[in-house]
């Protein structure tokens, strides 16, 4: 199992950075689409990804920095399956269908492709409003890993729920947006030590995790901290 990181706030030299997140699993399943479609398409080209090869898109949540590139992807892959949460807005769901995507609503855990599963909708309150989010669970050669878009329901509650659902003792790697911006050092240290006790072996904090939290993960996870950026390929 390999993951090409196509969109992140940080990028390897030669790739376009941008606010948002997107990655492609095994050349077939796109998880999120970043904010700007042109940046997504440019990074795809640099990573030798032809949009026509994408078989499915999974959207973590409805925020613009995760759905912005969707419409250009659907244009290039008419009829493509788009996995959304049932509580995404009716307007958004209508747009997917009218643009030519096949809308699939993931109310609970669901297989997407061999070794790739979605958690299905996990609810949260964000800025006083209900928000629905799903994360990807990957079963690779090295064990189970989790990829998060923004983790608005909270990274730890999401991981605990996944552990219970799967009945797994540990995770090989967790990466994506951890949404720890605005947290104090003590709180972030608590999250990091809880991740260790949950059994997360490697971490790749990205996107909305925040610079301070990313530095702290680097300091506390040592050699098992992976500085993931757009342009990287991760083997799971
Ligand atoms: Fe985000
Ligand atoms: Fe978000």
C-alpha cells in the first residue's frame, strides 16, 4: 500500500503548497481534494498521477479546503464514486450529482477498495455547529494506519472509536490534519502522550495541526515522527 501526498500546507521543493489536504491511495482512491483545483492538478502531474485513473473520491468533511478540487476531478472522471457523509449539506450533495459524480453516503464503516475503509460519519461540534467527518483506515503490510482530513471530532476520540470498531491493539501510522491549532503546550503534550498510549507507532501531523504542535510531535516522537508534505510517498 502506498500513499501519494498531493496537497498540504507544506510542500517538497518543486511542488505547490496550499491550504488543505489531499492524498491518493494505491493510485486509485483520492482522499480529499485540497482547496485549489489547479494546485491539485499540478501536483498530480508532478507525481505522475493521471486523474482518469482515480476510481473513487472520499471526502473527509465539507470544508472548502478539502473539497475545492473535487469538481475538476469529477469533470475528468465522469460517474466517479464520491463518498460523502449523510449529514453533508443537501446543496453539496446535489452539486456532486449534478456535476456527474455518483454520490455514496457513508453512514458507518464501509469498504472502499481492498485494504481501504472509511470510518463513515463521525459527528462533532465545530464553531457551534454540527459537523460530519470521516477518516480513512488502511490495512497495509505494516498493520493498520489512519488518515485524517481535519479531525474536527478530535483526534483521540476518532482513534479510540476506530480501535473499538476494528478491535486492533495499535496503529502503524496516523497522519493528516490533527487540528491542534490554538491549543496550549500542556494540552498538546497530553494529546501526544495519549497517542503513544493508544499505540500509535508513527505520526505525520500535517495541514491544520499547527506549527507549534508539529514541532512538539517532532520533539516527542523522535525517529517515528514523519515530516509529511505534498510530494511525499508514504508506504504503509
Ligand atoms: Fe482543513
Ligand atoms: Fe476543516
